């Protein structure tokens, strides 16, 4: 990509061209070394043009209704004059490496909104299902003047820590309690949440959702608040009927105002940038190590010895590092 074409792409992104925005994110997600250099230059050009956005991470077990909730929330937010970008990290196909679920098909109404942009990205091999380049996609969307960024994760698991480290607010979406759900829920995941919503509070599940909200509120009181300026709200909602969606957005705006005024969001983003840098260092070093000729020549043999128990994993790791570093 020439300097002129890079400038043209950056200008088109800033002008709100959704096709250009998609091309820019595709460039950022590419693993090719020449594309990485181009993506880094593009990000540098776009950096001064980013708008001040609200970054919201949303997670929950598969089947909880994340996409339906995000569509309802997105349409509500657009109705309030905002522009919404949804970065939905999908499970990857082992055959093609592409996204399996295709969130544009699951958010069909929202995808037709002029002020909405939906980008399904394959999780790939990234730990926990959060695409490695999601942080860069957030920056690119902000440069395109999307002032609400929603990051949807594959499901409850290790990805929650990752998405917490790239957003301002983490929302945990839960289904109406199914017996031992409260007892079986991981404490660590709840501790990450800045808001808990029990979805599907409609029809035959309405009463069980209300009971679940009461149970979760009691459980939350046992946890130490992550911020002295915020008490975690627990509420019921129905993405299907729209009940509680406006209240959920009010909580998000309240959160942004409270923690913004206290300086916590600024401090959090600064720490996230530092963490992002070291994450990139780690991932890049691992890529270089795997691609090193001396490492590749001995890797299969060392893996076989580890598998058979001939040597310890630690000893094999030291040998690989010696090959890589030339010690």
C-alpha cells in the first residue's frame, strides 16, 4: 500500500465510509508482516482523530441472548443520537479460520442502521476467544467517529479478563437461574462485572428472572466493590420485548459519568495501554520464536521427547530458547 493509498484509506475511515472501515480492520487483523507495518502506520495517522467513546464489554454463556441484547441496546443508543460499533468475536472454523456464527446475520436489524457498524472477527488461536487485534479495531472505530464501542466475547471463560482490559465497563449477561446456577457461577467472573443483567425476563421465565436478580444482588454484597464510586447494579431485562434496555443504558451512562469525573477511566485506559504494549511484545516474540529456523528444525523432536516423557517440558523449553537466542 502506497503512502497516498494509506492517506486515502485513513480519510475514508474518518469520513464514515463503512467499507473503508472494514478494509482498515481487515488490514489490522492480517498476520502478514508487510500488512502489520501498514496497519501500524494507519493507526498512527488515525490516532489524533479518535473520538471520546464509551467502551463496553459484554459476555455471557452461549444461548443467554447476547446478540439479541446487543441489537436491542444498539438500536436504543442510536435512537439517542449515538453511533455504535459492535466488535463481535466469533468462534473460529478449524477448516477456514473464519467466523462461524456470523453476527451480522444474528443482528440483521441493527446492521441495517446507518449509524451502526458490526464486525464479526474470528477468535483464532487467541486465548479466551478475544481476537488479538480487537484493541486496534476499537481505535479504528473511534477514528470513524463511533462513540459507543461494544465488544462481545464468545462466552464465559478466560476471555473476560482480556475484554475487561480493553473496555471501560464490563457487563455480564445471565439467564434466569436454573437450579444451581448461582452456586456454580465463578466468583472471579462476577468480580469483573460492572453490571449484571438477567436476560429473558419475559413470559414463563419472568418470575424466575426476578428471583435470580434478588439472589445475585445478595451475592454481590459479599464482594468488595472494585471502585468506591460505583455499586454494581443487578437488574432484569428482556432483549426480546425491550424491557429494561433503557435502564441498562442509563446505568452505562451513569457509570461513564461517575468514573470519568473521578479520573478512574483515564487511569484505567492508561494501564490498559501499558498492558497492551506488553501483550504485543509477548505475542510478537512467540511468533518470531515459532518461525525461527533453528527452532523449527528441533521442535518436532523435542515435542516427541516431551510427549514420551524422555525430557521435562522445562528442559525442552530451555533448549528451544537457546536455539532462538543463539546461546
